[in-house]
C-alpha cells in the first residue's frame, strides 16, 4: 500500500499497536530522499537521531552535534514526511535544565517539524519530561546505553547486567512513564531485562540491541544498509547485502521486525 493511502502514525496509534501485539518498525533518517523511501517501506516511526554526528558528519561520538544540526536535518525529514511519526533527538547538553529543555524542544517542534522529542537519562530528567509533557510536547525517553553519556559509562557497553543496575533501570522506566513519557528506547540491555520492562509499561518500548521482546525495533539507517564506515554494531544486520537494493532492504527490515525474525539471538545480549 502506498504511504499516501495510510493514516498518519500518532502516539495513540502506537499505543494501540502495543496493545494489539503489533511490532513497531523504526529507523533513523536525516534527509528528504530517505524519508520517502522509509515511508514507502512501511516504517511507522522515523528517528532523526544525533547519530548523524557519526554517520553524516564523521565525528567520533554524538557529543559535537548542535541544535542547529538537529533542526536542519529534522526539517529536511519533515518536508518529505507524510505518514511516519517523527521523533527528533535533543542533542548533548540541550536539556541541562528544564528551562533549557523547554526552549530547545519548542524549537525542534516549531522549526524542525518534530512530532516528539527524545532525551536520554532517568531520574535526572524526570522534571524536564514532566514539564514537556504538561505543555503538549510528546517525549521519547532513552535508557540503557545512552550515547551522550559514553564517557561516563566508559565506552559503548551493555547496561543492566548487574542486579542493582537492572533494578534501577526498571525503576527509571516506570518513573519516566509516570512523568509523561510517550515512548521509551532501550539500548544495549540484556534481552530478558528489556522484555520485562516492555511488559511492565503501558507505553511502547523500542529496542536497539535489546532483544526480541520489545514492542518495536530501531536501527541506524546506515548500519542496516551496511554503509557505516568502520565496524558495524553487533546488534545490527546488513539488510542491503541480503536484499540487493535499498527499497528491498528497507522492506525486508520492516517485514523482519513485524514477523519477529529480527532481532535474532545473535543480535541480542544476555
């Protein structure tokens, strides 16, 4: 079915998908052309990620990405988007205070065309999440491996393996939902923990390196096309090599997420 024939995805429709057990397909995009291709393939949510700092700008991490970068790329995606819900990352230190977070989220919505903003962290961002939600700005929270905290975490490592860390993550997830978050991304956490969190929450939980039992899956577009320079994350899969061309690779990804074929055991952590 053509993207134009579908209804636009909303926070309410994502909740209905979770309730119905229908998996949610999410990919990153940073420009108009790929946005059109993702929507044609049936992707429900497009994440304009600060991962653009690494895959587009060539940085070593996401820390050098600025608000102007996010607004520019979000607006490129918004001009082409007709169907998918657009989630836009708030970059490093753009929500260090609640007032700063409100001002920058408003820019992403008004100038970048975001439908939802994404921020990283647990207890420390609860006030900001509540303030955003109270003012009609949907929030996607992000727990587990939070790339903006990579220096504090000591690298890109699986999070939540120790009992105390898992308990803290579960408590943070519930607190974020109660503060008003509309969605949660779990990155690089053990599959069993991610499944438990997904079952405990009413909001959709989207996994990346978090096993098969989340409500949906997200990958960085360039990773799943096998074109990211350097080593591809172990939780990703090269759909382009398997499918032969980009449209077919995107469709294969959506189908694999929907059927539960992706992620498999080799893309998950224990």
